[in-house]
C-alpha cells in the first residue's frame, strides 16, 4: 500500500508516496522551502504544493510537525512560528490538501519508522530515538510501543535547555568541533540514561550520516548507541505509517 508522507521542518517541507511494505519512499521526494514566517496558513499552502506535485491525493496523508501534537492540535512551537500553538493543524492541513491529514510529532514519526524498518527493529526493551537538528526531538518506546510527545530535548542540563547546547544547530552556531560537541551529547545522553535506563539509543537527524565522526567520542553512556538507518526519510516514512494506522479499514 502506498500512503503519502510529508515532513514539515524548519528549513524544508518534503514529501513522497511511501511503500509501507518496504518502509521506503516509492518515488523521488519533492521539497519546497519552509515559508518565512512559517505561519500555519503559509505552511498549509506549502504542504498542498508538495502533495499536489504527485497529482491529486488518493489515499491518506500523514505529516510531521516539530512540536507537541495532541489529537491533531499543535501545542508547542519551540522552533517555528508561535501561531501554531493551539492550532487545529490536522483540520487546517486537511482542508488545504483535500483529504484527511494525520499529524504527529517529527521525532515520534522518525522513531516509528526506525522501530519498524530501521535501527530499532525487533528491539522490545526501552529504546529512545533522538533526532539532532535545529532542536533535539525524542521518541520513547517500550515493548515496541511509542509514548507520544516526550520532549526530552528540553531537559535541563547544567542550567540550560539541553537542545540549546547539544543540537546540531548549537554545534554550527558555536563552531564546535566534533570532540567538543560529542562531549555535550555524551553528557546529555548520560542524563537521559540516568532517567530512563534504555537498552538502546538511536541517533537520528541529518548528523546520523556522520555517525563515525562522533559516536566513538561519546563518553559516560553504557547503553548501546547506534545511528538511525532511514536517515533523511525517516520522518516521511513515519508520517505515512501514522496515516495508514489512522485510516479506516475499507472492506474490499
Ligand atoms: C521540539 C520537539 C521536536 C524537536 C525536533 C524541539 O524543539 O520541542 O517537539 O520534536 O524540536 O524538531
């Protein structure tokens, strides 16, 4: 079954039909730049463009959002326009696209994809998927089930919101080398480990492509730490999974 997935990020909005049997995008993805300011209306229009690039949508559409999403309503907006707070975003996006849209947190989507098709496949203990980018996103699983909307990127670490110190944005903005950044990430993971005792951390986000540069430098973490496998497409695949799970089953 092919379902459409859209990943709404701070810099780009990208989407593709997803082959849910393989956990892969079924066609080359299409991306538009995230409008500035990224108001709900402007983003909804961009999502419509991404979906319509592939023709009129036939089935369900899933979309990720970089904040807390409860029952289709976006509750927080750490790194996007504050107009999203309290917005019935599923309704807004569905209206723009013309079919129902299932919305979920971006890290939760990436986590679902990694647990089903990627680095967390078959793991039944506590697994924490962390995405490093503009912010730090988290997805917590136990027995393969997701606890949605955990916001572990905002844990306080040495008096700071952790993502302001250990995200890849912090690395870029402060010009940190791999060694200095890995120290911060290690301290952060050790803190999360102290709270949750996971058996596995899966490290996602664009930086997972450069895992060999920093995973060997992490100190103070006893859980296994591995890079995400789906990398750039995890959000799109996870969004499509959520849409498929939410779609009513139609008898043949
Ligand atoms: C948000 C999370 C999001 C993460 C990654 C954080 O700032 O609060 O909801 O998953 O960034 O985008």
